[in-house]
C-alpha cells in the first residue's frame, strides 16, 4: 500500500495476531468493512470457535450500522502459522495478552515475517510503543500502538501512538487505514502509559474500587451513578464540553471559578486500593448480582443493540460526528 496516502484507505487483507476478545472484535470489524481476514493464535481451535461466535453476535448490529458492499461474514480463516497469517497482509493487528516480554517477542516475529510496507498496530492498553518495538530490528518504523475499545466492531475510537522509531508516514497511513475500517483515529501526541482513554478510565476505576472498599457504595450503586447521570452526558459531549455547560451562560470560565476550589478538597484518593481478597469478593459478587443470572452473551447482545442506537443518536445530535462514528 502507499503509506503516504492521507484519506481513508481500506486494507484488503488484515492479519489478526492473538484472537481473543479484542482480536475477534478487530476481525469482525475488518470483515464488515469488506476486508479479508486471516487470524493467528496459539490456541487455534478456541480462536476458530470464538471468531465464529463473535461474527454471529456482531453481524446483526453491523447490518444495522451499514456494511461495506464487499463485506462477507465468511471471508476469514484461522491459522497456527504466523508467517501464513501476516505474509500477505496490508494491516497486522497484534492482540496477545498484555505482557511486555510476550508482546516484544510476538512483534519481533511479525516484523520478520510481514511485508515491508505492511502496517503493524498493537492493541496494547497501556504499554508504550517504544518499549513494544524494542526487539524489532527489521522495519520498526511501521510499528505503532492502535488501541481500540471493546466491542471493537462497534466502538469507533482507535488511539494511534507512535514510538521513537515510528515514522510520521506510518501514523499518516495508519489514520487512513483505520478510517477505512470505519474508525475514528485519535493520534496521541506523546507516548505515555495508558495512552489517553485508559488513563481516564483508570482514574474512575480506582475511585470506584475505593468506594466499594470503604463500604460507601455497592457496585450497583456506583454503576447507577454513571448510567443515569454522568455517562449519559459523556456519550455526547465528553468531560470538558459537559463542564462548559455546567458553568451556565459564562461557560467554563464560571465553572472553574465556582468549582475550581473543590480541586483542592480531598475528594479523590488517586492511589489504587490494595486488591485484597475481600475487595475482590465484593466486586465480583456485586457484578454477578447486577448480571442477575443473565449470561455474558446475553448482556453483550443487549449492549450491542444499545450501542448501535446510541451511535445513531450521537450522529443525529452531533452532525459533525458523521463519518467518525463507525459507519463504513
Ligand atoms: P484475551 O486473553 O481475550 O486474548 C488473548 C489471545 O492471545 C488468546 O486467544 C490467546 O490464546 C492468544 N495468545 C497468547 N499467546 C499468544 C501468542 N504467543 N501468539 C498468538 N496468540 C497468543 O485478551 P484481550 O482482552 O483480547 O486483550 C488482548 C490485548 O488487547 C491486550 O494487549 C489488551 O491490553 C488489549 N485490549 C484489551 C481490551 C479489553 O477490553 N479486553 C480493550 C482494549 C485493548
């Protein structure tokens, strides 16, 4: 592929390396965009079963969102040979477990077997691209972080992060390629642990764990605080624009004057609580109680139907988002 191209470019052949929750999500997104998918995993049988199940779960929502003309839900296969998976690929997405040494080895193997002009993205939630590519001696300039969100086949955001050796042309080409898969690339200006979105989610997650640990609230009550309040606004306006409106007609300026002093109050704990057996038991039991006997698959189907409607709403009320919310 021409890696200087700047607009949307749909990769023809996508290789998935590590086909668990996220790898299967990527695979189905690529199928919906009309690409051909070859998936590699060390556990081929499980990967094949999971990928077939993910296609079954995701396809109804993807039909509602709109499939590419060339989309074919059966245009995939799973292999136990890494070179077979990546040898012909335009875009390679690495999704093995979040362990630095494992990812370094797998990325180095990919680097050795992939075409020179292939893009190599890692789904890592928190590791910096420079560390990931440390063992890659072949063509490290085409390796970067492409961090998605679960379910990958519906959520449009992908954070793109270049490392010290990633070329600017690669990040340009990656934007075009992920746009071609119907995504909303967000280029992170500087590599940091956790990128942007996970850093934000981690802060909320730590506070939520403290609230459970301190006996202030149950998991269900904390989820209610997000679902019926802040979360509804976040899905349209994020944090800053939401607070701009919280300041009344003077906007953010007044909001900061009024609530700025609260930043000095000891509201937040910031450090994570110790993950004791008792806290784990409370969080797991609370989540099971909320699931109320519904399987993960049932909850996924409900989530996907909801997200499909919600994406439509964001497009309706935020027309500037048209084309950025996962439509292919
Ligand atoms: P997972 O455990 O569901 O899947 C990992 C897969 O990798 C498994 O199928 C496993 O068999 C396979 N694997 C293990 N070693 C391998 C190897 N050497 N070569 C090929 N395959 C191998 O994990 P996941 O949740 O899909 O996470 C994968 C990556 O995506 C991680 O880096 C994670 O941080 C990132 N991520 C996860 C989420 C999430 O919500 N789960 C969101 C964004 C990013």
